[in-house]
C-alpha cells in the first residue's frame, strides 16, 4: 500500500522544466514589482534609477518638432548596395569599439515614433518647438521655504520714519495729461501776365495754422479734452483798389469736453465751444465791414453723450450727441450787419435752444496721408446750421507737406443770396512747412 502511494506521488510530480518556468515567472513578477515601487519613489537618484536626457522628447507634452519631418525627408547616410564589393574591414573593427553615437541613434528612433504620432493623432499636438525656447531645466534641489510669521501688532502701528533728504526721496506720480501740438505755414502763388490771352490776375496767398491739445484721461472713467485752434490766411486782391490783401481764412476756436464713462466707450459729456476771428474783412472795392474781431462770435454749451473709437496711430473718432444745446450768437461791432450771423435785425445777440451733433475724425489713410475731419450740425427744429471741415495732409517728411482744405457750410437761418443756394463752399490747396510735436 505504501509503495503504491509513493508511486502515485512520483507520477503526479511536475516536470523539472515546468518548475523552472514557474520560478522564472515568479522571479520576473517580483523583479517587476520592485521596479514599479522604485519608479514611484520620489528619490529616484538615491535608489539608482537615473534619468536619461536622450528621451526628453517623450517626457515632454505633445510637441511638434522639426527634426522628425526633416529626418523623414532626408537621404543623409544612405548609400547604394553593391553586391560585388566586399565589406569594409574598418566597419568590423568599429563594431568592437564603444558606440559613441548612442544619443544620435536614440534621437533617430524617437523621431520615427513622433512622426507616426503626428500622423495618427495630429489633434493632440497642441504646441510647437518654439514654445520650449528659453525654458530652463528643472533643478534637482528641493527648496522648501518656511512660512513667514507676520507680527500683526507691529503692522497695526505706524512706524516712525527718520528725516529723508530731498536727494534720497523719489516720488513717482502718474501723469494722466497728454499734450500735443501742430503748426503749419503754407504758401501758394499764381502769376499771369497782363497780356495773357485768357486774362486773369496774379495772386499770392499765405495760410498759417496752429493747434494745441491738452487731454486728461485717468483710464478709470474720466476724460477732459481741451483744444485751441487758430487759422489765418491772406490772399492778394489785385482787383480791389482799396485793399492789397484780404483775409480769406480767419478762425479762432476753443473747445472743451468733460466726460464720465457710462458704459463701454460711451461717456456722459458736458461740452463747450467758442469761436470768433481776429482781423477785419471788407467787401471788394468798398469800406463796408463784413466781419471783425468778436463779430461774429459763437458760443455752444451742451449736455449729452460722446462715443469714442480709438486705434492708436491709425484712427481717432469722436461722435458727440447733445439733445440739449444752447447757442449764443453775438456781434460786437456796430458797422456789421447782424442778420448775416443768425441774429435778428436791431439786436446784437441771439440765444437759440436746440440740439447739436458733432463728429471729429483723424484717420491716417496711408503712411504719409492723413485726413482730419470735423462735422457739426446744430438745429432749433426750425432752422439748421451745418459745417463740414476737411483737411487732407500729405507729408513729404517731418517739415514739408501739402495740404488740401475743403470747408462746406449750410445755413438756412440767414438771408439767401439771389440765384444761390444755402450751401457755401471754400477750398484751398497749398504747399509749405509743417511741424508736429
């Protein structure tokens, strides 16, 4: 019986090859488990697992590199296979030496894998090689900064500050003001001989202008804009026997706007404008005075909203809408007819309540061409006054420019000249000096 049991046990014992295979699997699992534990260890360098910089492309997030594409399109290192040529003996000797080109080979293998990844999953590649420029490598040192303990009591009391000399004191204040200016002096000349077959008169003209702005913007919601404009032009008048020169352009205008941001680029605004002229102007071959200093003079004060659109260096647009506007027309000189300036006969002043729209635009069309425009429309819902001023400036350089002035005006509140409409037009083309700061 005992012999039978021993015989059965010997027959059920596994073969040596099976036992060896099971031991191999067991050792592999133990080895694999140990390496997994070491991989998750924070102290990899201490446990002996060293990082390999050759595989950095696989450790980075999905990134597009140029090398895989260049490598796939390159024929570098390729050579034709010639059957009847024996192998170079030097290659056999090289095989016995350490491979000093391991990094290059590893990089080639990684580039092949990346190229396949680019083709299979292009949507997962979110960044490119340029993003990694300037990125510093991670340091192996772990720096732990202790939390600073603040003394609340010392912070609650104001510390005494010793006397500081003015040379050691530096105070920086924000400057919300911006000042700009523009000035020009333009000339034009036309000569016609007395025997010219079509006739005509020789003329000379000069136009000078000056603009100065002082704008305040705290970038929080308050804007305060101020502008002074002065324009003066003279032209010779050969047909006028009493006056050698006549003022063909004479204007002094002061504007001011105070705005409080409402929403977006809209501002609640109170605005004011005053304009008059400097020199006297007469009718041709007559001493009848047409206009003079403070004759006329116009004052506009309004309450409304202002829309702003600004693109630095290219476009600057402002649209002012005043539902409530007060206009005062005034003539100070007794020799001037007030009916030409919206004033009733026998009066020197006229007050008008109504509405006003004003739009200003400065647009740099091309590098050397700038368009400055101003449109205003004032009405008391019975009659209206509209003006559209346009200045086209072509700058040859910082100091020389050509200017084209086109000024249109519509006014149906004054007596109309017979056979003419209420539309008035003035145009001037000139060349001269220009300076902006």
